[in-house]
């Protein structure tokens, strides 16, 4: 449940970060030139300061939430699957104190077709 909440917060912070970056005044004018009335009310300098602080805040929020998600989530299921397969293969290997079993008539070491006796 906590992982889902963190993922929702990460997506929301990313969307807000994208919007704040798009609104910022760039060399080409940005989207703030479209909002001329807001610059007259708040002043250009105040708007730019607010947008810069908001950009840093959302960027830090995305980083912190991503790290928290990684810590809470733990290892992925893919790594545990490969580990369990490796453990199963290791469990099947003979240990030095156990005698090796001789293959029966139908089983051959290394797989493949049974070998025919040479005549």
C-alpha cells in the first residue's frame, strides 16, 4: 500500500515539475510571456524566484520519493526468481561427502541421445 502511495506521489511531483519548467521564462520567452497579467501583479522578479524555488523543490521531492520507494520496495521479484533458480541448481549438485550416483540405463550425463556400444 505504501509503495502505491509513493508511486502516485512521484508521478504527481513529476507532472508538477514539468509544468513549472514549461512556465519558466527561457531565452525564447517561455510560456510566461503568455501570462502577462500575472507578471504585472506579482512582478517579474518575484515570479521568477518563485518558479525557480518550485523547480528545485519538485526536483528534490522526486529524488527523495524515488529513494524512499526503492527502500520500501526492497529487491525486485526478478532477482529473487533468479536467486531461487540458482539455489535449486546448487542444491542438486553433489557434495564431497555424498557419493556420486551412476546414471541408470535411460539417463545419460550431459543429455542428448543414449550412446550405442561400438561394434
